[in-house]
């Protein structure tokens, strides 16, 4: 059974982010298939590709959130860090051919991707779209540009009064 099939339910309505999510699903699907086939080389290749793409994707989102001064940046970053830690923890086990560990990692990724994309990424995307409307700007046009100098530090969540 395929657990990593991208569908419109995963859309966050930011073209670049949706394209990167599709790629994450595609690689995870390949990883799942390789694990099911117990194909050691393919498992390693897909695992490494997933880790590299996830890191690049997380960095994009983190840049994007900072560039629009997203107030829930810290909460979102925490979720990325949870996935980073889990990948780091499981990678050596999966690489050494522990298929049970690979199954556990896939189970984690399935739930994490679903929850993170359908709530956390959608909230971020809604904020980005509102920011773009309010400021007549486009994240895609600014993609990779240096962050505004005045942001310097990471955006902070406003204290609750
Ligand atoms: Fe995210």
C-alpha cells in the first residue's frame, strides 16, 4: 500500500512550496518501495535524497517565514526540528539495514507530513499570501533575496498582554 501519494488535499497554494512537497512525497514513496523490496542500495539512495531535499525545503520555508515576519515562526521551526532530529536518529539504523527502523521512520514521516502540511504549512501559506496582498509583492520574485536588514534576529512572538 502506498502511503506517500501526493493529492490536492496536500496543497498549500504556494506554487514553489507545493512543488517541493510533491518531490518529498515522490522520494518518500520510493523509499517505502525500496524498504518493501528490502533493496539496500535503493533504501540508502532514497534516504539520502529525502534528507537532502527535506533540509533544502525546510530552509526555504524558514527563509520565507522570516522574510514576511511570520509570528508563528518559532512554532513552525520546532516542527521542522522534530523531523530533523528524527531523521538524524533513524538514518544510521536505516543505513545499516534495520528494516524495522525504516518502517518506523516511514510511519513517523507519513503522520508528520500529513499533520504538518495540512495545518502548519497551510497557516504559513495563508500568512504569506496575505502579506503579499498587503505589500503588493511576490515571494517568488524575492526568492533567495537577502532578508530585510532590520529583521536581523529571528522574528519574535509578541508577548500575550
Ligand atoms: Fe513547514
